[in-house]
């Protein structure tokens, strides 16, 4: 599930879609990753890295609407 949300986040960031559900789903990437890792027995908190769309992209979409 985390990978699906990550792909959606990148599609949103790249401008392939303006569907704000992709942005909303991106907020769940960290939690879903932690749940998946816990299923594998990994409890260490890892850095998420750049999984969210850029602020500039979010502002541009909000300005257009």
C-alpha cells in the first residue's frame, strides 16, 4: 500500500495528475511503511526521505483552484 501511495505522490508531484486524493494519500506513506516493516519484524524508525510532493507543486495547484 505504501508503494502505491508513493507512486501516486510522485505522479502528483510531476504534474501527471491534479487529483488532490494523491496528495492526501501521500500523508499515509510513513505510517504504512512502518506497519509493513513491523510485519517483517523491523521496529527501527527509518527516515522517510522525499516522499511528499514539493511545496511549490502543492501551492501551484491551490492557486489554480
